[in-house]
C-alpha cells in the first residue's frame, strides 16, 4: 500500500527503523462490534460506548464487543478517530508535563 511509505525518512516503512518500532507498538488485537464500521484500541473507548448507546437509542440490537486480530479487520474497517488504534503512542519524553 502507498501509505506504507515513510514520509519522515523517505524510505519504505519496512526499511525504516522508526516505523518498524512504531508498528510493533500498535495493538495486535483490536475491538469491534458486529455491524460496526471502525475498530478500537480498547473496549473502553468512548466511541465504542457511544456506538452502543446510539444503537440502543435507535432500538437496534446492541452487539457484544469482540476482540479480533488487527490484521483481520484493518483492510475492511476504519480506525476509530477517538482511540486511534492505527497510531502508535507518542514516544515518552522522560519528563512529566
Ligand atoms: Zn519512518
Ligand atoms: Zn475507539
């Protein structure tokens, strides 16, 4: 995929140490609900809860949260914009804010 090119190092991501270590920090398993269109980093994501609240409010069935391998869903679902399961956590700076 084109987005596997590192724009910082101008290398394919597979050859960029930074990207490879970032990839390894991404969650191996993510959380989805049946019928959901995005996947989540954590089952406690507000977006996930909102989706369930919305389904309940609309009178739809509320599906259980399932944990699935990220590689299974990343081709067909989007990443949640709240918990950002496709973005590695920022590197620790070692100093508290
Ligand atoms: Zn990179
Ligand atoms: Zn989420």
